[in-house]
C-alpha cells in the first residue's frame, strides 16, 4: 500500500507560482503512474496532469503550458510546478498513485490564488 503526503500549498497572488510536492512511502515508487487532481469548492474533482512510470507526461488543456509535472524516483516524490496562477486555479490539490494493483490518494493541499 502507498502512503502519499502533499505539501507546498498556500496563498499566492494572481500571476504567481507555487510548487507542490507529493512524497510517497510504503511501496516501490518508480513503478507507479503519478497524477495530480484538484477540487474547487462546489465542483467535481478534475484531473490536472499525469506522469507515467516511464516519465511520459500529459496535461489537462487549461493547465498546458502553465503547469509542469515531474518526478524524482530517488526521493519518492512527484512535483507540480504551477506558474501564471489564476484565481480559478484555487482548489485543493491531490496526488494519486496508480498501477495495475490499485490507486491511492493523498489528503490534499490547499492552493488559494487571490489578491
């Protein structure tokens, strides 16, 4: 079983940047596909970005060009670099680990974009 702990959220002004981290433990991190999701108040959870075990990345359309997902298998950590943040990026951000054996979620970290 995988345990995931997100960090790096906070309050940032529009146009600013944040880097989220998700530290994994309890399993062989490198074999998992990792993803970030977010959930804004009153809305459904939505997919943000994925990085596969092979390092292939994909992004939701509205995040393409502003967000970058990466992973450091030596540190069992996945990152989400968020630039040019907008108020509509305000949400709780979750990381997810998945492979053929199942899927696991972290507890989330709050990101608030406001002036």
